[in-house]
C-alpha cells in the first residue's frame, strides 16, 4: 500500500466524478430532448396555414370568425348569398373528395356511395344512418340563421392616421438633442427641458 494513500478519500473523489458524469449525461439528454421538441414545433409551424385564407381553405375557421370571413368574401366578390353558398358547398365537396382520394386507407362500397348520394340520409356520430326530419330540413335551409335575419354589417374602414403636429416634431428634435448631450440624466427631467426648448424655438 502506498504511503499517505487514503482509500476512503479516493472512493469519495470517485463517487463525485461519477455523480458529475451522471449529471452531464442527464443535461445532455435534456438538451437533446428540447432540441427535438424545437424541431417538431418548427416543422409544425411551417406546415400550419398562416393567413386567414389558408386557414379557411384548410377548413380550420370556426364560429363567428368563419361567418365574418365568409361575409367579407361575399361582399368583396359582389356575390349574392345564394351564389356564395352554392360556391362554398362546391368547395367543401371538392376538399372532402380530395382528402378521400388522397387517403389510400379509404375504400367505398356501393352501399356507402348510395348513402352519400342520397340527400335525405344522414349519419350520426355513432355511425347510424337516419333520414332527415322536417326540423332538420328547416335548420339546413338557413332561413332562420342569424346571417339571414340580420342585415350585413358594413366593413369598418381603417382609422385615419393622426397627423403629427409642428410642436410634436420640434419637441422630438429637442428631446433627441438633449438625450445625446446628457445620456445619464433621467428622461423625465429631459422632457421638461425639451418642452421649454420647444416653446422657445417656436416663438
């Protein structure tokens, strides 16, 4: 045994090194996980539709936002409510057909096609096929919907930008000069001086 060698002290040092290695491994693993999550989030944001039009085309708009955007589209194109609704239904059908065509896992039997093409049949959330009732027909017609009863609200114009006054322009110049001269002085004190200088300059 080497003189002056303490096995207990050696074990303590070795344990500390092992603990440090474990912590480093844990930190590296956490860093790798966070990096992977960042990559996933970035890819998801790239794939997600950004503009309102893209979200509308993807069928992601809901409720009041959807109604507002459809009213805006109808007014901007100068279409009647009936023409717009007809075009909207065609677009929905086209999008659904595209999704079904591109999804290889979907195959339709002749019975399914018959159910789809019959306008009086509906499928419930639990998969049962039922016939439309008179109440359903009225609800689908949209004659008592909010948009049919209330008139179209005008699209609000953007607020006119307020013109900057002569005083404000001069005040801005004076404050900038004072900030350059006295960088350590609090801005509240400089503003008082700038107002005084502006009043003098505009006499």
